[in-house]
C-alpha cells in the first residue's frame, strides 16, 4: 500500500475517531469502533495476504458506516446493514464532510464500492436487496464484522450461512476470547492489538 493510500486512511480514521460515541451520555447505548485501532489490525491482515482488493466485506450493524468507509480502501465491495434508520442517516452528512476534508488535503476519496442498507442483519429480505445491488449473496462474503454487542447472534448466523473459510471479525475483545460453534478461533492472530478477535468458518 502506497503512502498516499496510507495518508488517506489515517485521515479517515482521524475524522471518525473525533466523532466517536461511547458508553456515556444520551447516546450511551451506541458503541463506535476506534478506527485507528482497527486500521492497525487491517494493515496486518493486508500484509499477511488475508485482506485484499478481491475480498468482499459485510458489517452486520454498521451504524453511520464508518467501518465500511475504512474497509472500502482494502476490498472490492464494502456492505453494511443497520437496523436504526436515524443512525444510518448520519452516513450522508458525515461522508460529505469527510470528502471535503480529503479533497482539501489532496488525499484519496473512498472508492465507490460502499453499499449501506437499512434493516435487520438476520432478515433474508435484506440479503435479497444486497444481491440486487451488489450481485453478492451472503455466502459469497469473505469478511464479516461486528462490535461485541451482537457477537453471539451473528456468530450463529455466520456459522450456518457463510461459506467455508470466511472470517468473522469481532471488535471489542481482549484477554477473554469466546468460542463459537462452527467457527475456529484464529489463535495466532487473536486478539489482534488486544481489540479484535478473528474466527474462520470451518
């Protein structure tokens, strides 16, 4: 990855990390991934050849789409699903502001491969819409992502529906790593930077 791409990714992480939502305040139920922490993990996955421009990515609870924006630089297609429309609606204004900042600095804009959908990440109707828009079925995605909050539910769905070899990334894990039926913990990688657990569909 060249310097311009890295500078662009760092700027994206700076932008969204300045707008994180945490455990306190009126929006305390929401949790925002730290994009600088996640970016460090993505660089490692990219260096190992696990993450590349031919991969497809699905965030199962994408909120304002910030992880999808970051991942768009690494993958062929970056898809997100969010159940709360009002949270998903934040994507457009934030992207507009981000694009202006990137352009002013002569940096790369996120590729036009981001597709965000309102709905329940376990609803077959949502995946029909994803197929129509991207050509991708659920069992054609290479990477799945979620914040720790919904990891149990999504692990079951991935275990049942994903293709063999697909990787499930769980953000928010540390010293204690859960086990999921049908998924193999990638012990040599997890927890990556003490924040990201990685599991492979058997």
